[in-house]
């Protein structure tokens, strides 16, 4: 296989499974911070204003560094750890103004692994291409109904399959060259198919969203889309595969957020130091200090929860289908981030409510976490059920406390 990005990607190989947060911070500062500050950040406000997706060139840069191959197993990729990759996303969040970059990076690096058991031709073209940054894959799963009621259907036609249906939200769809599309067959089993963007009958349209506008959100309609049998990439147990995939990705959706919170806290303090009231900077007022203290506490708490969840993944202790600790971590980080951004708006007034400062844009981005990767309210229900089940298990073992 020629999928491995080669010698030009040795930079990412420096990031081992036991790399410390400090070492990862230094790596991002050395390899990405200047590039993102020069090439990406200046266009952040304009992309948000006009709902333009991130430039594809930034992912070419990520591929050059080996980041798109990092999670793929050898020989296609570097076989890196999810713990290290999560910490990497946190630090990218620190140096990049747009939450969309670490989110899309995690998707484009993670999704190709779902195709690793496909035919050699698929693996070479799509998985290898993804590792090299030549192919970007998006995830077409969500519909306006529960999984067991999916309207998107797949029916066999000779040696091919025909897909019909509608998918409502594909992160990164505006940039994607192909989609992993989930559909139910005639026996109601969930199947996954690889569909090229230019497939006849596939219609992809942009989706306007409250925030996360540079994330290239799309919706798709499939009308008599013919897919070769070789593009049925997960034929055995699509439901089990997608549950494990979503569970493992849940913490990635907000992994960058503690880093972004830290950067925004620094920006906020600098802004308030330049605001004079009654002859003194606002940062010398105790009410302001109290709010900054609360924001600092939320930032540190979000970071601690993130790191704990990533360590759990590294140890192999997490459950595959639904892990309550990873899910609780996602819920907690999102909750802290939303409260953090709300405090920032209270402290900055009209300036923070406009695009003069990044706070209103970031708050809208953080709000995407309410719905993304299982909604916050659904997670609460699932976590409540997990708490009840865990008590019953302890009772059955006779170790209730």
C-alpha cells in the first residue's frame, strides 16, 4: 500500500502515545501556530459572515505534517494514539481562532479508519488518499428521525446497490470528495456505503447554521444513486460499527474547547486591562476579578475532564457502544464552555456582542455542542440510566455504599 504519507510527514511521528501535554503544546507552537496565524485566522470573521468553508489548503498542510495519517494503522498511517490526538486538538484550539479546524481535522483523520476493512482498491484510493490529503471523507448519518426509523434505504439491483433518502447534516460536506452514507436494507439492517460526491443522483446543498459556519455543513438527497457492491464498506454490522465510532468520537467534538477557552481568557484579560473605569483598569475591580476567576475555574475544570477522558481511552477501559465517562466528559466540557462564553459577553458588553471581538462567534460555535455528537439532553437521559444501572450492579455485588 502506498497510503502512508512518507518522509514529509515525520513531524507527526514525534507525537508518541506518552507525549506530555507540554510537549504537544510545543509541537503545535513549532509546526502550526505561525501558519494558522498567518494563513487562516485573518479570514475567520469573513468566513463566518459569509458561511464559507475553511480552505482546503489548510488540510493539505495537516497532511504534510502527517496529521491526517496519524490515527490510521500501519502501513497506511502512523498508528498514533487517540489520547495524543485529543491533546493535539486541544492545543490547535488554543492557537486557532476557528473551532471548525480541529473539528474537521478530527473527522478527516478519523473517518477513513472505518474503511480499513474494505477492498484493497477502496483502501488504496480512499484511505490512502485520505492519509495523503488527496481525499476528504464526510459522514452522512443523521436524519430527522431515530436510527431505527431511518428513511434512507438501500436495495440491491444486480451487482449494485441503489440508495434513496435524505441526510440532514454532514460536517465538512462542502469539502468532501466522498461520503460514508448509512442506510437500511430490505431486512432493516444498517449498512454503510461509500458514495462519491459526483455520483449521479446525489445532491449536496449547503446548510446555514447559527455558528460553526466555516465547518462546511451540508444536507444531501439521494435519488436512485447507484453504488457498486465494492463500495458497501461495512456490510456485517453497520449499527454496531457506527455506535462504536460515535462513542469513540464523542470527546473529540469538544477536545479543542479547553484550549480555545484559555486563549479567549487571555484575550479577554488583555481587553479589560485596556478599559479604564474611575481611573483604573477593569481588571482591578473585584466584581470583574470574580467573574474572571469563575471563567478560569471553568477552563481548568474542562481541561481536567478532557484529559481524564483521554487517559481512559488510552487505558482501554472505555466501553465500545456507550461509555458513560466519555459521554459525561463531553456534556461537562460543553456546559463549561457555554457558561464561559456567556460570562465573556457579560464582561465585554457591546464590543463582545459584535465581531470586533471573537466572543460572540465562539459562543455560537460552542452552542453547536448542544446538538452535536448526541444532544446534551439525550446524554443526560443516558447518563441517568447509567447511574441507575451502576447502582444495581453494586447492589448485586453486595458492595453498595
